């Protein structure tokens, strides 16, 4: 059995709503296909495999994926709209996702969207997603409205999710620091994993995990750079002459890093092996990022891991069942 925790749908009404905006992101119709201009140098098309769910189901069958955990497929959330508009469109996207899940029982699980326009409205939408729509967690982006994720206005919402005990899938957003990032071949391989890693570390250092010990954070794309830089992060998070302002946390930083989960979206078995050896099989969840990148490589890479069948089962479905199903 395989459960794909990182795979996307798109709400076409939201894309159409982005048409005609003066500021990025904005939608344009190009030769019959909608394209969202996300940032200078980065355009994301509205691909049929995210809008036509029958096409996604056919790919799932080809990839032997039994259940897909759907999240909205852009490197930003409705939060980019701001205020009431952001909260309204988060609800619209969530209703659209709920309709997909209802139409295909047993095939899909939902990660909800949050507008972050108004704190109380966002908390209410979190509760509606879990208690009424039956979603199993949330997709949250690595920065919100061009603000770091641990900004004070977002923390009550993230704490509320943590207290509910449902996962947050941390997806890369358009990086806050775009100096030198002026093309897709710089955004996608470098900017995205950097931004998600930076804001994961900021969440840890904010004390969020001390306040909400039940928080389950899944960092997309094999945790960005965190597994590779694990030792360096720990070394320079402890008090020293170089780090006089080390965060005051209840535990050493390793304690929090070991609580993270990651999906397996990467395109190199050595990178996945590093992640497996550093984090352990209990913290890896199968993901493809369908229909982006080399989603067809996911199964092959996990199969190439030198691990016991029990560990491979945990990665394929066991961990996801424990967290989501």
C-alpha cells in the first residue's frame, strides 16, 4: 500500500479570481491554459492533472498509489490576497477540496488551506476543516503574506492546530529573500528548500514546540536542507561566544529536530538515504509532488533505499496511517 502525502489539486475558480490583479501573483489565460505568474521568473500553469481529478486518478493507478493527501498546488496560499478576501478564498478552496473527497470516497484525504486574514476567522476555519469537512491536517506555507512564519499574528493559529494534534504540511513559498533568485531554475532547486528550512528553524526557536508538544510538522522535500545541515544547526544553536543570543528552549535543538517529519520528494537516492539515516524511517512519509518535477521517480527511490521491509512499509503507508488516517 502507498499513501502519497504530497500531491496537489487546483481550484480553477481561485485561478480565475487571480486574473487582472495589478500585483503578483496574478493569473493570465495563455493559449487556452491558465498560467499563474507567482513571482518574477516563476510561472505555474494550471495543469489538467490538478484540475481534472480523473486524470490524477489514472496517474495514481499507474504509480500504485492507493490514497492521495491533496493540498492546493501553488507556492503560496490564499493569504496573499490579505484580509477578508484571503479568508473567503481559503474557505472556497476547502469547500472545493471537500467536494473532491466526497466524489471519490476512499481515494483522497484533505490538507486544508488557511487564509490568515483574521486570526479568529482562521481559527474557526481550522475547526470547520477538521470537525465538519473531515480533513486530516493543513498545508501551511513557509512564509505568509511575505512575513516569516513565526510572526506574532500567525502564532495563535499555529498553536491551535498544534493543540488539535493534526499535522501541518510545511510547503515552500516564494522565498522572502529573492536577491539573485530571478529565474525558475534558481527558485525551485535552491530558494524553495532554503525558505522552508529557515522558517522551520524559526518555528522551533520561537518556542512553539514547547508550547504545543503535540504539534506534528511535516517539512516538504525531504526537510529542505535540515537533514544535511543537522549537525551544523545544532552546533550553532547552542550558547557560545559566537551565539550569545541562543534561543531559550526547554531542550537542546536536537530534541526538536527529531520531532520533525519529512516527505520523500527528492530526485536523488543519496539525498533520500541521508534523510533516512539522519531522521529514521519513523519520520519519513511517501510523497511525489504530483504533477510537478519527477513525480514518477518516487517509488524507485524508496525502493533503492537499503532498508528492511518494515521500514519501507512505514515510509509507504505506516507513518501516514498513524498521523492521518
